[in-house]
C-alpha cells in the first residue's frame, strides 16, 4: 500500500468513527424526541422536559450527551440555557431518517384508519397542493404550540394560520367552514395533525392532515 492510499484509508477510518459517534449520540428514543422538538425551535431544558414527560435531570443528561457529539449548541437567555441544533442540516437529516424508517418496514406505517376509522391524510400531489395553497383555495392550519412558531417568517405569515392544538375547539370559529383545511405540525410523526383533523371534522369542517413538516412546506413554497 502506497503512502497516499494509506492516508486516504486513515481518513476514511476516521470518518467512519465520527459517523458512528454521531449516530450513537442520537441512539435513544428520548434523544430522537429532542431532535423532533428542536427542529421546530430552540428550547430550554425545562420546556423539553415538559414536552418529553421526563425529569429535568434526565433531560439534561441526554442534552449533555448530544452536546458532546456537537449535535447541539447552547446560548444563555438570562438565567436560562437555550438549546438548539448545531447545524441546520440536522433538520434535513431528521426528515430523511423518518422517511427511511417508514420505507424500511411497512409495519412502521400506521394508517389514520387504524386509529380514527377514517382516512385523514391529504392525497393530492405536491404541485397541486402548492398551487392550491398559493391561490388561497385551502387553509394551511399550523397547530404547533406557540413556542415552536417563527413569527418572523414572511412565507409563514402569508400562507399559514396558527391555532395551537390546545385552543383548537374554542378558536374553530376563526376558520372558514367553506374551505378545505390542511393541518400541518411537526411532520410525519406528529400526533397533533391527525387529532386536529379529526376534531375539525367532528365540528363540520373538511379537514385533512398534510403529511409534511413546516420545515419541508416552507422550503417547497420558497422554491416553487
């Protein structure tokens, strides 16, 4: 083996080790849930602990593990430490992990029919959906909590109506009964979008789960 090939193999070995460490830093249901929430917005340990249903101590342990692998970064806001993704590319990586998990095993796909006894997924293709959104023929309803919303995003302000899931029933009067409602939340694994579509149907609306995250939808509306 010549010296250049040996150096290339050493570099390859280093990168395999680095990728293994990265994946190990994600190898926990709790840490994957942390990514699930941090792809939406930065959070404090207290916010994450509440959403995870974990103690602050246990949540901190997972956050430290992820920091050691440079998956997360922190900044101080007063007395609080705010956690966010170290690289924006993690958002795309998280989308691909979810996509692969559903493709990898058909048993990972749970139809809304299995839970709600009716099909809640929106079945139009992407281009038709984008045209309908831009023409304001449908309402895009974001049901994420207030602390996950980027109110400074111009595309969001133009095309999306935000009503947190917790307020949906009492604020449903703000929705036009004559228009189709496409519910968006954290993405494929978010339970709020199906539940919201189901609740709205019970209230007389024509509602569907838009099987995408706001991250993906924003990208498509920006590029279209």
